[in-house]
């Protein structure tokens, strides 16, 4: 059986190779983490106790904790470094995210370009991305700090709003980019093309463009399929289409998707990335969506099993 090896740039973990083939999940060699960034759920006063416990554990493990500026607000008396997100990404060998999937999504968009890997401690409800449980935190995180973990590459989307030939807004998304109606009870009309070839003109409440990571989020609620994270694919799911023959479609993640908002006197729409970044659209705007060249590295405890997560979180595949 071919062995695993890590391909690195500086101190950052970027890709995994089994033999000559790229693999989505790999087993790392033992690599000590010297500086560990911490990002916690913003504005939650109840997180302070967990944050203090995490800091104490990291210090006892011989690594230096680094806080992002918003996290430091939960600890007004701390002497730990409080860094802006970009500086945190450049200094940390690993970032621990304390919160839920929403906090992970926010951290992923800001850290992916720096190549710093993320590990999430789930204090939320679902925990698809933040998969370390507080009950097993000491054991799992201790193993990760010793280099005993599994790493996984996740793709992100990049969306640009083009107005009169100029880009007026850009944003990234780990889950999905959604073009949807805003503040009106009427449908919107969208012209959709793939790599310059016409796909469809649809009247609907909007369109979800999702990564495999986001296939278990809004896209799933809209009737889209679950995509395994290892797939190099993007799915497009219409939201409440007027025509019942307008169905979800899965395409290559190397494709360029152009969505044009058709003209209309009462057209009101916006683009939303990961449900967290919004931008208002005007008739005639083109939303161009591509896959980012840089992937996000997620760190999981040994024995990570995506299908077990589906069974646990969704009761997926259970006997009725």
C-alpha cells in the first residue's frame, strides 16, 4: 500500500499525495505546532469559560496561543497577543475555532488564502465542520498537537458581481453562493450560462450554487443531492422554480458560472455568500462564480468518518 506524505510550503500543510495521485484525506507526519491561533464565536458572553479552558490547555501543552481581536474582547484582562485576522493567519501554524459551523465558515473565508489549517470545537448545534466535541476535547486535541490527525482539503467558491463591465463586489464562500429575491413577493428571472454556453433562463425565488461542503446545507433543503467532499464538483439548485422541469444539476468545479439578473421594473435581488456576506444587485448585473485555486485544510481527529457524521447529524440511512 502506498504511503502518505505531506507536500508543504514553508510551515503550512497544503496537499496530500498517495503515490502519484492527489487524495482528499491524508494522514500527516508528526509536525509540532508552535503557535496556535484561536477564533471564537463573536458576541457570545457564555463562551469565556470555554475560551479560558482552551488557552490553559494549550499553554500546558507548550504552545503559544494567539487570539484574533474579536476573541480577545471576551478576555479584557488577557496579556496574550490580539491580532487582526490576516496577521493571525500569517503567524499561526494552526487555528482552533471555538463555536459552531457559522464561526467556522467565517474563519474559513478569512484564512483560506493564507493556507493555515483549521480545527473546530463544536459549541453549536449541528457541527458538520466543527467536529471536535467538548467532551473529547482534551484527548483529541492532545493527539492533534502531537501530529496524530487526519487532514482534508475543502474547496471554496469565489463570486464577483460585474456591473457595466466592472467588478463592484467580490467575496468567497465555503458553503454556497446564493442569488435570491429580496424584499419582494415576486420571482426573479435569471439567465444562467456555464463556460459561456447557455444553460437556462429561469424564473424562481433564486439559485443556490454550492460546494460539496455546502451540499448538506441550504442546497440540501432546496432538494439538491449530497456531494462527498472529495468530489471536484459544484451543484446548482433552483429555489422554488416556476417551472417544475427546472431541476438541480452537478457540474465540474473547473467551470465558470455566469448568472445574469434580467431587467425588470420591480426586480429586487441580492447575492449572499455563506449566509453571512450580502450585496444588493441591480438588473443587468452578472454574478460570475468560479472555484478558488487555494483550498481550505481542515484538521480532524484520527478516525474521522464523513458517512458517520451523516448518520449522526441527519439520521441518514436509518431504518424507518
